[in-house]
C-alpha cells in the first residue's frame, strides 16, 4: 500500500508544481488554492508512505519521478526547451532512483 500512497503523493506534487507556475507568483487565486491543496495532499500521502517504505527509497522515488514528470509537463505543455544535457540528467536521476531502490538503505 505504501507505493500506492507514494504514487498519489507524486501525482499531487506534479499538480501542485504545475499550478504553482500557473499561479503567477500567487497572484491568481484559483491556481494558488489548487497548488496549496495539492501540496497538502501530497505531503499527507508522503507521510503515509513513510510508514511502510524506507525514507531514503521513498524520497528518491518521489523526487526522481517528480522531476521527470514535471519536466515532461513543462516540455509538452509549457514549451520549455529540452536539450541533450537535460535528457542525460533525467536519465541519471532515474538510474540513481533505481539503484537506491534496489540496493540502497541496507539493500535487499
């Protein structure tokens, strides 16, 4: 169940971050409120995740997957540029998250 909670946390973090951009520095009410609500839900579910998933693994996955998805949203919907160095960095984040999940925090 911990990974289900982690998935909800990652998705709501993505919504919160996207709405944070749309809030235009907290000058637009609807995106601002959506961002704050999404982050509240995100951290609640992250706290539930930590009941059963090792903190270093949960945070690596939360951060790594969140970065990759946020980058995808920025590139696809906000027309952010993506270059070779960015792709390499994303790849390294994913590999690092995978290594930590498989072998970190005492290993399996």
